[in-house]
C-alpha cells in the first residue's frame, strides 16, 4: 500500500506553546488529507478535511483558530496546535487519499502530551 | 443520527476463529472498511466491501449485507499478533467516514 509519514511520533510541550505535526504522502499525490484525534480507548474523531490548495473543512466543535491546518502541496499537510493546553493531549493521526483511491492511508500518529 | 455498533471486547484462543460483528445506521452508504489498530499505533487497512457478499484475503475475510446494515470480519488461524482493536467504518452519502468505537480482540495462548 501507499506510504504516509507523520512526524513527530511523539512530542511533549509546555502549556501555552504551539506544536506542528507534519503529514507526508511519500509515493502518491494526496489530494485529500484527514486529521483525526483519538483519546484513550475511544474511536477516531475526525477534526478536519483538507484538499490541496484550499482551506480545510473543520468538523463541528473543532476550533479552526486553535488547530491550524495547511495543505499547500499534494504531498504535505501540517496541523499546528496553537497555545496548547493539557486537555489537548491526545493521539493525532493523519490520513491521506489520492484522487483515484478508495481507501485512505494513515500516518503513524503523533502522541502529544502537554504539561 | 449515524451510528456504528461493534462489541467492545472479545477474547479468543490462538489458532481458533473469531467473528467480529458491525451494524450500522448511516445516511447513505458508499462502502464499509475494516481497520486493525495496535495500541499506540495508527490504523492499518484490512478490507473494503461495497457490494453484498464475502471478501476473502488470506486469514481475514469480511462480509457485508447492505439490506441488514451488517458486516462482520472473520479472522482464522488466530495468532498472538492479531491482538489489537478492529475498527469498522462506513462511508456515508457525503463520502465521510463514520467510525465505530472499535472491538478490542484479546488472543490467549
């Protein structure tokens, strides 16, 4: 299957700082990228959907000013958690889908801990 | 509302067969996915069903009945490494993925 690389795998940051998470499709062009958040023992929660070159579509309840998503190229999307707080600590996962793909391929995920 | 139901947890024995069920009520249907997720890792794709019937892929098979809003994932010849959560997800009429909460499968020797 296609490869999606997410970086970093884990990050610890201080409350009030910002953290950027990168998601790259390594061997295909990702026209659509999805950002999910997953709390322990819960399912994936879609945060936003982004198409290359356009603004991301955020799910209800997700603050677009806090979770900044950029999808400037067909192989890279970034999620920036601004002014992080302990309640933002979670597992963040991206997935990417090409134009002709049925399935979306997942990155490895990023474990964010805000202290 | 949209809903995906799967058992929270199942236990099975190494070498045996286990069936994980998934029922769904969604606004439209454009396919059903099964993913495997090991603790602390991202999900990995297992199967995709869009037509009724059984799709077999090695030790894993997935079945779909659209009229019943029902799918199952069948795992044969269970191995210890199959211990993971199994997520059922349905693509609705807007092509959005609706996720189940996942079934934690525990394999015992």
